[in-house]
RNA sequence: UGGGGUAUAGCCAAGUUGGUAAGGCAGCGGGUUUUGAUCCCGCCAUUCGUAGGUUCGAGUCCUGCUACCCCAGCCA
C-alpha cells in the first residue's frame, strides 16, 4: 500500500540517535515481550511496529520474547496466535522466539545472589499482613518481622520453597529495599512466589516462579537488549528495574523507556476486558470481526499495511490519548482504494424487469476492475432482462438531490445502459416487489445521443447469473467513546454492531474464497470473504464502508 | 508538598543552541468523475493548560498555579 514515506520521528528514536552518536551502542536491540495470556490487539500492534520498526530502520535486531512468568494465566494456544499475528503484520523476529522461562535457572541463581548479599529474604507474612505493612501512598510502610533473617536461613528457606515444601501463599522471596520509599514498588517487592502450576514451557520443573519486575530486566540484560520499550504504567517500575540490574552480577544495563499506550474510541483495548468479551460470549471469539484484535481485524479485511500505516500515523509519545476510529478507517480505505479490485453486489435486492428486452435475452459486457488503474484489467459481466438493484436506490418520487432511479426518470446502470422506470408492482403490504423499466440500447459506454443528461449511476447484478450472498455489516462494538470508563462496560455494547443482509454478488465472485483478499463493491464499501463462506453460500464481511457524503446530507 | 508522568486545533502529532506554530485524520467550500467513491484546488491555532517573570524576541528559559493519567497484586 501507499505507506507514508518518511521515517517516523519520536522521542525514543531521538534517544537512540544520541546513543548511537555518542558511541554508547553500536547496534540497537529491542524486543517485543507479550505475556501469552490472550490474543494480540491493535494496541500491541503499536508496540510491535515501534520495536520491530526501530530494529529495521537502524539495522538492529528485535526479539520476540514471551513473558511467561505466570503459568496460571497462560496457554500455548496464545503463544501460537501471537507468533502468527506478528508474522502477519510483516515482521520477523531475530532467531528463535525466546521465553522468559528459558532463563528460570539463571533467574534463580540471581535470586540466590541477592540473598547472599543480604538483599533478599524469605517472608512468611500472609497477604493481609504484607499489605498492612506496606503502608499507603502517603504513609511509609514498616519492616516485616522476617526482614532481618540471616543469610543462611534465607538460603535454606528459599531452597525449601523451590523444593515444594511450602504451600502457595505461605511464603515468598522479597527484595530488601526500602519500606519507606515513595515508590510503592520499592517497598520490598516480592520477586518469587510459590505456584504449583503446570507451565506450557517448563512443564512441572518449577513450583516457584519469578515476578515480572525481577524477570523482565534480567531477561533484557541476558539478551543484550539496548532499549527496553514499554508503556507508561511501568514508569515507577523503572526504579526497580534499575535496582535489580545494579545489584546482581551482570554485564549489560539495558535502559527502559516508556511511551503511552493506544486508546481507540468505541472499543476496549485491555486484555482483561477482551477476555471478558470472549468468555461471556458477547462476541463470537477472539477473531470476531468487531474485535480490535489482530485476528479480528484480519478477518474483518484489514491489511497488514493498513495497520502498520495506522501505527505510523498515530505516532509515539508520552501523552495519554484517545484516537478516533476514523483514523483507522482512513488507513484501510487508503490501502483498499488503490489495491482492491471493483465488483458489484446488491445487499438488499429489489427486482428490475427491463420490458423492452426480449424474454431470455442475455448480453455479455465488460467492466474495468479499477476505474483509475487499467493494469488491473477488465472482467465480464452479464446483462439480461431481469436484474437486481439496491432497494434504497429507487424511489417512486424524489427531489432533484436524489440522483438515483425514480419513477418516470432515468438512471445509468454502472458499466451498462441507461434505464427508465415505468411502473412498479407492490405486494399487499405496499412494498415494491418489481420495478418495470425500459432501457436505451444506444447508451452503452456513451451518453444519450440527443444530449439528455442522466446524472445518477447505480450498481446492479444480473438476476440470471448472480450468486446468492450474505453480507455482514459491522458497526462500532460500543455505544460510547470510552467504554472502559463505564461502571460496567458490557452494558455499553452496541446491539446493532452486526447487521446481516442477504443479497447477490455478481457472477465473477461465485467462487470467491477467504484467500482472495478484498473487493470494493462499488458504491457500497470494501468487503472480503469470510471463513464461514462456502461455494453455495457466499459470506462477505464489510471491512469498511465508502466515505458517504450523501448520508451526511440526508441525515442533516 | 507521598511519588512518578503529561498538557500545542474536534482527534493524533511535529516543534531539541529562544527568532515569529509542520503534517495527518475529521470538517468546510470549489473542480473533475459512468462509484454521492477516488483524484485535484482552497479554507481550517495572532496562538501553544493558566498567571506572572527574564529577553529586542518565549510553545521553547524561570517561578507560581490548575487539570488529567499511573502507583498501595505473592498480575504483567
């Protein structure tokens, strides 16, 4: 797609420029470190584009590292989906995928080192006791009674922890830092806890697992990461990151920099809430086309290039932000406008019979696959006595603003002839069932010879050759711009976020599959084939509609 | 006065030795058009949270306020 040319500029790249210029680093190494406890979403795409994008632009490397220190929440299915999504976005990680769990042995060794230095102790306080001693945001905490346990005892107790001799919650290993620190995370943080859980990588080898703050910085150092990029909520944690690195024996000292996470209007981007949407079946799954997940966007018809372009356009700063959905939509429209071949499909059909065409007649016409790009070629479409047009494209009467088919007036059929509506049939309820028209056989590919001006153009499909198809139209998942701010965000779910229409697609789409990419159904929007589609029953997802200034005029 | 952060248009965001407010999205006008699409042209911050100060000159430096976000998981 036509991605914007220039390299992004942001405060992180400026830091890297300085570090390279000063000789602090010869090469940059970044990492994308998801916990495999859910699917990736558009917010992760921002981080992926940042980390992998920097590696590409600076000829450095970027690792994929699963931050798998909490086996209770993780699953191998998530590591697989994460790998697939990163690849789909167009990025290649350096070497094999890494796991924090690859370093469990070394992490354990560093914990022992801290104990030996008198900088860690085994605490038998309960959760409640620990919380009570932690103090508050405005009051300092106080020391645990176990804080001054001697080194030998701590070493023994930690060994017993690892040996499975203590129950979950019975004790934990804590770093001895400062119970009066203004940084809550520095008030003797737990760095190892007991957890009898089966781990997707290390199986049942361990019953103690290191905490994030202890693991992440060391993993970065082990991998030689130069710039460890994470989101704003970890700013305080940076003090602990540095404390751990400064107090163990390790060469590297990666530097952590924080940027603001993405917020997108009318959706949620927190793992917790996305999990809830899936578990409570408010959506069909992680890849529901209404989900802001990479898998959902992919099924919806978003392209990797459009997602990357979006990440480029939103930038990277430390400012809290709430990006409008229109920004994302503009990116996919820009891509598909250039790359999606055109086709015709009628979502809500009404029958048109062209009376001055003989019964059973059929003509083969050609249509360009792209109005502004001849290289995309042409295709054949059939035209016959009975066709389908969009119900909303006909009115028995209308003012001059309505540039479509009106009783007694003319309109052009896209890629075909000018027709005139003569009369209609209605059912008992007054609904129009058939529109009878005549066509002007002199108007194929040219304006009427007598100079009549025909303003409107409508799309259509041949009733004799059209393929029945279902069209799934998606709207925002939530009714409010910031559902996460609601008391209960599921109450803000938009009931009309999925609308199903049954109509027809032109015959060239009869064998469409999920691998065929996107089309623009002219005058309607961009669509792609859904995985639910089959030869006999096509199913199309609307990726995004066309910009619709007519709708704006009508709604005012 | 607990600490850590952030304030530039409706939204995102450049602006880095102080020199007279990029760009994108959205919006609004106009042109082209067999998609009310695309494309093209034009408009859209005397002003940078706010009040002062320094300076010939401040979004950029100083001081005081204000608003919002994050931190009291054996989650990440």
